[in-house]
């Protein structure tokens, strides 16, 4: 089987496995109060140039989104997101399950525009019936987006300005952040993201960890008793060092960025191969996810060749949109084998 269906189909990077194995017989305190978690927090503060950053390690993306949003919103507030945003589409209503509505805006290649957010807010506060409505309480973006696209520094700055004007937190979902940071065309780095957002997270699950995400509150704004809130959501790991050790590895010798860079290099080869074979792109992106328009017959051929792809959506009666994704674990052998098949 050739695995291009997602970026989390392998276990973990060898450096992370080695670190976990080395500590298997070592006694460590629980709930993230161990030396490795503390060390990872300090390394993240340095990498983000945000010495006041408050960092909490959680185990998965949907869990992280739900916990952060539920902790930061009042009971009568919802969260603004693109209609293609992960919290609006592929999280099984996890945000609504916590009592908060997702207020969607039309996307443009996966992104929302500051002008559209401002218009939504202006319309809401001009509505005489707003006390009977869900109040916008946060703006959520993904970087990269669910379509593999990237916000520019200007676009994120514009969103941050709107949020500041309306005193709303800006939350950036970084499940695939390492691939965004390594993209050739990006002008956003970790310090800029920390400066412009109120909270974001550094994805680990899709970047070579067994599991784990690092939530970073950047403005001394971590909700009161956040650990207690995390535990109420069943998200507090007793063996918190499992995530701390992995992020300590990520931020030692630039491993996190190296893994992102490798995935982008593999994606560059994937794009060149697909162009050579004259596949039709639905969206060619600067990150590790590429979206193709394929016929039913082409899908059958891929299935027979044991090429694993991600179904995205039906485009029309003839074409289906599929996703091919590279990752930290994609090898040159994988690319060469796909070339032979295509």
C-alpha cells in the first residue's frame, strides 16, 4: 500500500520513539509537571519569542479545539470560522456539543477575509434583536487551512485588527503548522503568529509525534483554572510527560522545522509528478496537501494499484476531488513507487 491519504498514517519520528523508550523505566511526575514538559515549554517560549507564553499540552486536534473554545467563550457566545473550517465540518459537532455555535462565513480557498468578519460583526451589533442571538465571541482560523492554503502576515494582521477592535480573541488552529512554517512562500513565522494571535496551537499528531498538540496562550490570557477545565473535558493526561517529551524533541535542533521542510520537498516532487502525468488540479497548494479532480475510472485504477488517497468531495457527475498528502514520513521510495504506478 502506498499511503498518501493523510499526514498521520505512520507512528512517530525515530528521535521521538528513542526518547520515549529511553524514559520507559524512569519515574516521572504526572499531569505535565515533569522536567521534560517544563523544558519543552521554555523551548517553545524561545522559538515563539514570547517569554510570557502559557503552554498546555493536549493529545489531539479536535480535543484541543473544543477545550480552548469552550474555555474562552461565555455560554451565550459562538465562534466565527470559515464554512470549510475543521470545527465546522470534520469535528462531528464537537463545538456545538460543548454548547457553542459555529458561526460560518464563506471561504476563499479555505480562508476568511477580515472584511467579511468585520461586516458580520457590524451587522450583528446593528441588529436590534441581538440579545436573542448567539454573540460572536471568537475568530477561528486554520494555518494551513483545510485546503492547504496559507494566510499571509498581512491577512492575519488584518484579522487581528478586527478582533482587537471588537475585543475578540483570535485563535489559530496549527494542526499542520510545521508544514506552513516550512512552505517556500510564507512570510509568517512562529514569533509573528504569537504576536498576532491570542491563542494558537502547535500541531504534533500530524507532524511526527505519536500524539500531542501544544496550546500557546500568548497574552497572559490563559483562562482561570484552565487545567481544571481540561480535566472536565477528559483531556488531562495523567502521563503528561508523554506529550512533554515529544515536544522537547521537536524543539531540539530544529527538528520540528526539519520535518516540515522534508514534507514540502516531497510535495514539490509530488506536484511535478502530477503535472508530468497531466493530472488535473482542483487546488495546487504551497503546503503538503494537493487536491486533484479525477474521474471514476481513474479512482478505480488508483484503488487497484493500492494507492491510498483522501476522498474530499464529489465535484460533479464525472469528477471527484481527492487529496494526496505528503508528510514527515513520506520517503523518496514512496514518490518513486507512485511515479511507476502513474
